[in-house]
C-alpha cells in the first residue's frame, strides 16, 4: 500500500489509523457492515473530510455517498499497519505495571503477544508472570536477537529506563512503548511512543472550572 | 486566557498543550531560559509554524525572532490548563495497574494527586495502596460528592468499566482517564481519555518491515 506514493504519509495521519481500526472493530462487533464517513467521524471526534483525506493516502476505500465497508476497510488498515501477523513483544519490568501488562487481555487479537518478560531483580527472576518466566535482563540482548524481537515495552522506574532503552536498541528493537516518565534518547530509525497518563489528565482539566479551594 | 476568543479552541490544539508543557519542563530542568520555536518544534516532532499557530489562540508568548521564555510560557500553559492548583483524583481499581498508578511518581509535580482508591473486592478493601486505604466502591458516590472530586482514573477490568463510569458520572466526575480496553458511553460534558497501549504499538508497526515468519 505504501508504494503508491512517493511522499511519505505524514506521521500524524499514521497515528490516526489505529484509532480508525479500533472504531471499525467496535462497529464490526456491533454488527455494522457499512459505515458512513459522517458516522465514523462522529465516533472519532474528527470531521468526515479529515477521514476521507487521511484514507486517500492509501487508496480508494469507499464510493462517494455509499460509505465504507467495515470488514474491508478493517482488513486494509490491518495490512497497512502490518497487523496481519502477530508481533512478539518483549516486556521489560515485572513490577506492578509489568504484571498488569502481562495480564492485559487487549493485545492478542490486535496484533501483539507479550513473549518475553525481563527484570533485573533477583527476587523476580524465575517467577511466573502471565504464563511467562521472568528472565534476567542479562539475557535480554541475546534472547531478543535470537528471536528477532523488534517491539518492546519499557515498564521500569524512570531511573532505569534509558539504560534499558539503550540495551533494547543494541539488541535490534526499533519500536519502544515507554511507560517510564522520562524522554528517551534513541538513534534515528528507532520509534518511541510514550504512555503518559498526566498528558491526558491535563488535556481534560483544560475543560474543568477549578472549584474554590 | 480563554476569554480572548469567542470561538472555542479546537480540541486537537488543546491536546498538544500538555506536550508543550512537558517539553518546556524538560528544557527548564536542562537549564534553558529561552527556546526557539524551531527547537521546541524539533523536540516535539511538529513544525514551528504549528506551534506558533497553536499558541496564538491564547495570546502573544514570544517576540518574532527571539524565541519563547521557557519559565513564562510554562507558567502560562499551567494557567491555561488549570494546573496552578493540584487536582484530587479518584482511582478506581486496586489491582496490579491500580497499584502501579498509586505508586506512580509523575503525578504530584504536574498537577494531580491520587486522593482516593476504590475497589469492590472485599479482599482489597481496607488494605493500603500507596499510602491510601482502599475503600469500597459502595462508598464511592458519597465520598466523591463530599470531596467534590471531578477527575477519576478507571483501572478495572473491561467488564466492569462502564458501570464504574456511570457511577463516577453520577457522583459528579467530568474527566475520566480510562485504562480498560473498552469505549465508554458518557453524557455530553463528560470527557474521557483512553490509555490504550495497542494504539501506540500499531502506530509504530506501520514503520516496521515484517520479518519472514
């Protein structure tokens, strides 16, 4: 799909595709077979024009006036985002957050599977988390290379996160989801996304009137 | 600040303000006093023009060619986002994720404090999490109203999340950060933000070439 354009698709457009996919999945579960760009837009808080423009980067997905076929568009988005396979994911950090992620039910049917869990705490190494045995971070580089893991989640304290990121990159990981509240320095070609609850809370307090203290 | 315009600021602009604030905080910690829109843009992966346009909704924050004063712009963003006070936050769910959130160090100096923790599991009620005693969700409505809590985090399983959201809204909460992997139905005027790790992973796999399986 990406070969249709010489210009790369803007990252902000790419960032919206998973939201489209998530909404189409909900619509499919609700039994919808066709969805108008207006309805899709309403569910996403975007304009119909924005959705049509975003999707136009990747081809023609709907006839004017007849809406999108939910199953077809969903399949195409999965192809564009490389989700027709399951990605093995390394999870670094087996604390509370690591446990929550290892037990998170939302990965497997959306293209991901936590396949390895690492920690540097001798009390955690060897224990089972979400059906996986926690491995020492000393084994991380070799294991990630052996299994060609490209995707990792950092769920360690802020003070340890940069060192973990360096090791992940060194082992060939090029997509990192970071839960630690710091900005990571990574080389060009490595993608980092941040899970920062405060950014979302601050977005919402804009709309709140502060009560009297 | 918001009174300067009759048109509401687009939500997509509001959504970027916490990212500006976070980056300015990093810059301040690095000792920067002035930052150019080009440098700020580089750190954020946006264009300088976008940043100037976003900020222009709220007033004049930099002289042409001289950059932004980091401390001043930071202060102004905190005012715009209503962060010059600390918001009490109710956390619903005292499982692994709830524990991780209760111990998360990134809230307090960014405008939020988890003040109440609820769970419906008798084995969790009365136990201490992050210095707070877990309360029964049966007390939730009364406690939230009494303390005028407006902001809540849902960290319960997907099957329980809608019921919790209904109760939060009924108790006067109008900003919900939802970690459960479902879309919540809430009335107009209630804001929901989603913490969905898969959306971020899918964004990154767009850029990955699938290895041979």
